[in-house]
C-alpha cells in the first residue's frame, strides 16, 4: 500500500516485511535504512544472509542506518584530499549492516527502470550511504528508481571456511556476494511499490563496486534478478581461487590458535580482532601469481558452487550473454592513489625512477610499456602507466572477452565502452581525470565533492552522463540526442565514447598500451 507522498503527508510503502515511511523533497521520495536481511553477527556470522524480522505498524526509513565493519588497511590520504569526494559516511559500523536505500520519483505502478548501486572499496571498505552517490538527482534526471546497498565486506563477507569448517561454512567465502543477491531478491519482490519495474533492473558499481557487478554476472543465483550491467573502473577478470582462499582462512585460524574444526569460535571473536587479522593473513600467504588480474584478498572466491568459475578468465562467463553491458573508466585513474606519493605530487619523478617503477610491474616488457606513453612529464607518464596496469587493461580485457561471445552466440547482448577524460581543476589540476571522479557525473551531484564543485562545465557534463546511464537502464543502449552515434564495442574497431567538454567516439584508443599490457598479463 502506498499513499501519494505529497509534501503534507509522509510517503508510506508496504514491503514484504512491513510498512516503511520515507521523506519527500523536490518531488523525490527517499526511503533510507530499509533492512533486507537480518543482523549478521553471532551465529549468523559467515553464514548466508537471513531474512529480516517482520515488523508491525510503520517503520521509519528516514535516515541511513549504518554500514559494514571497514578494513583498517585502507590507504591514508593526504589531509587536503580526505574530502575530495565529499563528506564521508559517519553512520555507525556494525554487523547489522544489511540495509538499502531507495529514491523514486513516484510510488506504485510506475514501471520505472530500477538502478541498483553497488559501492566501491575493493570489497574491503566503503558504504552505500555517501552524499556523492545519493540517488535523488539521478532519479529525477532519468525518471528511474535508484537503490543503494550496504552489505558485508572484507573478512566478514569473504572468509572461505568451507575447507576447514565443512558444509556448515560452504557459503562463507561468498557471503558478501550472497548479501547482494538477497538485496536483488528484495528489489524483485518489493520495488513495484516504489514505482519500479522488477523486470527492468540495472546493477551498476564503481571500483570494487564494478568488481561486484563483474562477479554477479558470473553467479547463477543472481541470474534473472538483473537485466543490464554497468562496470565503472572496476572490471574483475579473476578473483581468488579456492586454494588461495583456503590458505588465507588457515592463516586467520592460526592467528587465533584455532584448529580447522574450531571455526565456530570465530563467531564470537570481537569485530576489531577479526579486522586486525586481515593484514597478517595476507602477508603469511603472500601475493597471488595473477597480480594484475586477481586484486582482492578476502574478496569473492571461485568455490565451484556460488561462483562456479572465474568471471572473465580465460573467457567471458556465458551465463550472462543476454545482459547488455556498459563498461569504462577514467583517463588517469591512478592520479588518485599516487597523490599520496610526494615524488608524484610535487612533480619530482625522474626518468630513472619512472623506469624503475614501471619495470617492477612490467618486467621484461618495461621498454614496450614505456614506449606506449611517450608524452608528458615522468610523473604524468607514471600516472598513465599505472592506470594502464591497475585499471585500464582489465577493463579492455573484460570488454573484449565479452564482445567475443557474439562470435559464439548470435543472441549475445552488446557491450559499450567509454572513457571519462574530463580533468578536474581541483588541487591545481594535479588529480586530472582521477579514480572515482565519475561518481558526481553519474549521480548528477557535482555540487557535492571538491573534485567537481564549482568547476566550469561539470554540471553540463553530469547532465549528459547521468542521462546516458538512465537511458542505458531503460533500453539497454546508451544513446541520447546529445551524443554522437555510439557503436557497440568489438574486437575489430574497439569503439569508445570519450566523455569530455566535447564528447566523441574514438576507435582503438591507446592501441600500443593495450598491446603492451596484454603481453604483461598473458599467462
């Protein structure tokens, strides 16, 4: 049941668990902190998500409820960049974290496209409650329903205890991903009351959120729960093997002097102690052999069940052939991470240090890689090279492998590639088109973060990009009148839409870099 949500009356919607009351502002109804699962502490720790308890009466959904325990190993930012993306989420951290937020232009019977946002943070930290990713403007701009999700992260969401603890822990290594499946089930069962169409759901995410989208594309349990996908700066080609995930779990058990058969005792370990076990366990196991493709310790696991195979290695998963895909990134992703490096921040990178740092990643292919980035200062070339290794090559590989499915399945849905090249003037322009700069453009929130606040041309580009995302959610194609014709991506032409002050399509951009990094990541 839903009322009309007028300014004088708080909007109320009936869900499967009970009625929720939201707020209305500037024509958008917002419902925050709706539980889609039970608390995940105690006996529920490491277990698949359980349904939320039902409630009587009307539950207030007026404010964010909180978010998952965060990894303590997040890189520190220089002070002037702490709020570059706007205010942080200050809600409490805790294991009662399975909640979602909804923004909608209208209630009941609207059949609007639904866009489910999966936040970034390398599967280790992050929140769906950030101001920069609030869904009101996107919902208004695109006449869509926006949903953001909080779920288990790091050791709480991805500790693979199945080999040590037996069948009771069969799903522990992917519990955080199963939370997202549960959220999508909630959307299927409840979103009509919020004006959304459960038969037209798009999942979209940035950085680690793009990795979550990549993995959901390969999860049988998620099939049928979404119909389009957007991967922003976070293509996940490979995730942890079962063997490596089991080794990480064994290392955690050893830190607590526990034998494999004593996994249950981990359910009573304080949150802070479990978080503190992450870094030592990773050090004990050592780096993965797939350093540029497998990015996440205590992330999703190819367990043979919830995730039967690697999402996009050696080829794209076939189970999501029918899902149209929009994928891309920002032009200088690594400027965000290298900002903490004084040598880069102050422009003191030398040719020698550039070569040394690229060789540490590219090995015998270092000369070929360096030759692919001929212009600019050594610092600029380092940013470009590390963007190529840490982000861009995974995006290209995923797009190419997915596009190659069309040769095997004539009904395979298209892939569309983009690059956000607009450069932020913040901090004297040193951040360029940095990682996560796409967030205020996609959500039409350029007034929130320092990276776009007051920047000439930013609101206009946000109007274009948010409209593209909404149109893709509506139709499966990113075509709007403000853009030139945008061909689907193929291995032959590699058409890429460049978002900038003047948007344009480029064929096979950075060809030499693509070839060089493909040689580096080749097995």
